[in-house]
C-alpha cells in the first residue's frame, strides 16, 4: 500500500517537496496545507490531493502516514508535535527548530510516539558531497587529517521574509541558515564533533542576535580538526566547499557549480595525481531549469531513505539526532563567542546541558 504523505508549508521548498512526493512511486500525496491557499492549490494541482488553508486540518486527516514540514522555522515544533500526536512520521526541513530546547522537545515527542523523525539536510545527497563522503570512507585519501569548510552568500537581500534571518524566529544568523547544512556535513564527513571554539560577529548587517559571519574550529571525537566559516558577506554570492585532507591526498566538494577535485599520492611528498569532476549534465540542467531542479533530485533521494528509515533500515538521511546535533554545534559557537573558551559537547545521545 502507498505511504500517504501530507506537506505543511507550500512555499519554494514545500512545492518542491510536494513535487518530489508526486513523482515517487509507492507514495501518495494526500494534502498540502498553507495559509496562502493559492500556494497549496498550486502544489496539489492535477494530483487529486487536497489543498488546505489550515495545517491542523491536514494533521487530523485519517490514514496519514507521514508529514513533510516545510513551513517557517519557528512553526516546526508545534507542527511536529501535533504530527507525532496524530501518529504520523515527520521529515522536517532544516533547521529542525530555532532553539536547542525546542529541538529536544521534538526529539522527545518522536520517541514518546514511537515515530520516525528525519531532518532535511539534503546537501548530503549532492553528487559532489556523496563522492567526498565515499572517498573519505573508502580510504582513498588515507587517514583523514583535517577538514576545511566554507559556505555563504552575499547578504540580507537573499531573504524573502523576516523569519528567515531575524533571530527570535530563525534562532540566529548565517549559522542557522546556509551554515546549518555545513555543521551537519562536518560531522557527516569527519565523525562526531566533541569540541567547538568559535567567534560569531554581526558587524556588517547589524541584525540583533543574527551573526553575519562565524569562524570556528571543531574537533571530532577522534581529534580531527575542522575549520568552519560561514558568512552573509561573500562577494561571489552563494556557494560552499568542503576540503578533506588525509595523509595520501585530499578531496574537495563544492557547489555551485557542482564539482570535485581529488588529489592522491602514495605518501606525503610523493608525486601527485589529480582528477576533476565537473558534472556538465547538472550545469546544463541548472542553466535551463534552475537550482531547484537539483534540489528536487535530492528530495526524491531523501524520500527513498525516509521510507527506509521508517522501516528501521539505514541510508544517508539525517535523523532527528543529527538535526539536534547541528544546532548544538551552532549553539556552542554562540557560547564560545560569549565566554572566549572552547566548549566541550557531551557524547552523542546525551543533552549537552
Ligand atoms: N533544504 C534546503 O536547502 C532549504 C532551502 C531553503 C529553505 N529551507 C527550509 O524550508 C522551510 C521553508 O522555506 P521556504 O524557502 O520554502 O520558505 P517560503 O517562504 O518560500 O515558504 C514558507 C511557506 O510556509 C507558509 N506558512 C506560513 N505560515 C504557515 C503555517 N502556519 N502553516 C503552514 N504553512 C505556513 C507560507 O505561506 C509559505 O508559503 C524552512 O524551514 C527553511 O529553512 C530548506
């Protein structure tokens, strides 16, 4: 029987989420809710699914198996809790919520209801990131020594609404926006983060509580150092890269455009071999159909792994704990900025404070 899905929030991301469900076999889109009813109508057009103006009506529908939450961040908790109470699994857009305590309440509600909670860290599914992860895991670059991570865009004009960047709603600035994918990718690529030192500043856009720049060092439980920088002042506009260095080479994953560089050597100091991936099919498709065409493919892949996760199988999809941990790392940068000290995170599975 098809898994019956609802979608809450039918903005840019919600419409893509609805499209990913409609285009995946074995899944049925039952309803989409958005107070802007025209948006919900657009998301369901031609599918037979119900457009609803009120998300509570969607949650109350009988026989709903799962809900994708793609509403503004400050609404995630209330909506996720209601979904779990109604017996539905939840795939929640990033960031999971706008505070640590709120994330913890969401995880506790999922556990109490015995339902699956997944978080939409879809960058894990970018081909360049998947290649970086595989290259680290299969030992091609040897023993991992350090990572260098950067991401950002050029500022506030990229935001369509206040909730996207004002801290009482968003929970913070660049780290809660583009940066939250990268805190997730840091631990996805290098392993669990144990310690964080960082400095967050807001001297460019001067939005209270919302950093426009953060520079940090993360240390994994195995001692791998990771430098991390996210910014809302990047002259080139949107982009990110992750460099992983080992004792036998390095690999870079970057976007946009999607690309990889792999440099290998038999031992430190030995001649280097270099390989590049440019993903021309992605470049051409994005030129014709835009970046959302790549996002759609990652959402389809996430859905496949979400159904696996519901069945208790593993995949690349981020779980609720990953959603919480990404916020714990960002929160540690905020705490480190205030205290000037490195912050130790508690081991996985336990609250950090
Ligand atoms: N995975 C990614 O790469 C990525 C990229 C951008 C945004 N996001 C996340 O996706 C979510 C949505 O972002 P977006 O860019 O689509 O924003 P958006 O502004 O385009 O869409 C938000 C939608 O939510 C609707 N909404 C407002 N109040 C609501 C309510 N009470 N119930 C239901 N819907 C409501 C709005 O009417 C709007 O249509 C956010 O959590 C955001 O952080 C993820």
